C-alpha cells in the first residue's frame, strides 16, 4: 500500500512539475494546461500504466469514478425527466421539429428541439446533439442543418441547450458547478430520448462540437447507453477546455490519479467513435498524438476498426459542412441510417433542410411560459447544486 501511495505521489508531482499549475485552483486542469511538447511526454507516461485490456479497464474504472466524484454526480439522486412539454410541431421536408422542455434536477429544466423523421416505420436510432459555445447556438443554421439531415436519414435527434444559452436562462453559463449541472442535464436528455416511443436503445449516438464535444466524450465515458460517439474539434492532449462547464470541477485531477481528455475520450472503447479534428485549433496534432494513443486502447479489445479520425488540416474550429459530412458517414454506418435519403447525384445535399428562426425554435413563450417551480438566478441554482 505504501508503495502504491509513493507511486501516486511521484506521478502527481511529475504532472505539476511541467504543467501550468494554478496555485489558486490546485485541483483543476484548465485551458492550455500543458504545452504541446509536455502533452507528448504526459501521454507517454500515461501509456506505461496499462498494456492490455485488464490493466486498462482497471485504470478506466478509476477515471470514471474520478469524473463522477469530481463533478459531484455521485452525490445526486438523479430521477427520470418530469414535467415534459412538447409543442409547436412543424412538418417540413421529410422531418418535423418540436420544441421541448422537461425537468431534471428539482426546478432545473432542459430545453431543446426534437427532430423526427416523417413517415418512418419501425425502431429508430436516437442521437443527442449538444452544442458548443456561442450566442444561442441551438438556433444557428449549422446546428439546424446537422439535426435536420440526421432526421432525414432516419434518426430521432434531440438538440439541447447549454445552461445560460437558448431557452436555458435560469442561471449564468459560468456558474462554478456548471460541469455538474450540464452532465446531469445530459443524462436527463438521454433518459428523455430513450423514453420516446420507437427508439432503438441499441442505436444511440451523440455528437457535439467544441464544448459540445466535451459534453459528448464526458457523457460517453460515464454512460454506456451511448453506443456511438462523435466528438468534434475537442479531443486534445494539452487543452482541457477553456470554460468552467468543461474543466471548472476536479474531474481530471483526483487524490488517486491525474488524467487527460484523451484518456477520458478513450473510455468510449470499444464502442464506435470518430474524432473530427482540424489544423486551426488544439486538435491540430490529433493524427500524431491523440488518435494513435486512443487506437492503442481500442486495440486491447481488438476493435481498432471501430475508431476513426478525419483530420482537416486547412480548416478551423467549427462544425462546418466538411465536418458534418464526416459525421454523417460515420453515424450512418454505425447507427444503420439511410444516408442515400439525403443525397442528390451521389452527394449529401442539405438544401432541402429548412432553416427556422429563433422564434420558431424557442421553447418558452407567452403560450408556454417557464414553469412556476423553475429556479431563477445563480444563487438559487447553486443552492440546489450544493
């Protein structure tokens, strides 16, 4: 036992020795925590801790436990969504869109849009679509294009807000325990999706970009119900997320271990995952560092063919058309979607999708107000979370 404790201490000291340690937040790993060169060394050392499936799974269980404890999810008694409201159905070209809210934690409401294929028979795949940071990204064209196209391919898609964005304005986005509430909301969103009629529980995917990519690999890491994972422009060996909703709680550094987002993303193994990366952000090294590192872990399961990387070296940080095309192909293959339904002359064509206004997509309005029991304000939300 003393030997194990000594090894852990040396490991933690080693990490702090060449990382951007913040003495004001000693338990957090935030932003560009390592240099790119340091990240290579860190992951070389991490890889030495496991050499086969058995040793990896022992380590993986430690990481999962650390995420649950560091985010305080282990202290929550999560319940199935209640007070579900679905309204304002709009039937479009091959799919419909509805506005949705439901209660997760007492007085906290998840808000979003449900995209559903029209004239579909039989069980359907379900896909969660969290978004990244920005000005109410759920309403933006690129989010609507992704969700509408996947619905036209035969999936039921739920796009939901980060806290502090879209209709989820019960508190500020950057409350100290944003990681906790967003993970809880993600689990509730998954419960909601799986509770819909005709959803095939064995064909559940998740994809988001940037901060939505962080939500994707964190939820996939702790919830085996996610069968296919598509984190976009986010899995990085040196960048731990620039927002408190990604790295504002101690999910990486624990008394027993220090991990990285690369290891957390690897917890998807052996489930299918594609990392979509580019040359204009912190995923620029994915083909050389993150992808080979995770592929080795997939190899422990004989599942190397379940992991892919599409790298776009001349592109920047977004979920643009090139990245969406890569996601469509991967999700179609692993969730058994019909991509031919959205092709014209052999190419995916998004022009049939309707781009709706924010007013069309809003959940709360005069006819559908914020529920009376909803918490309002940072103080009230933090009191609940504490």
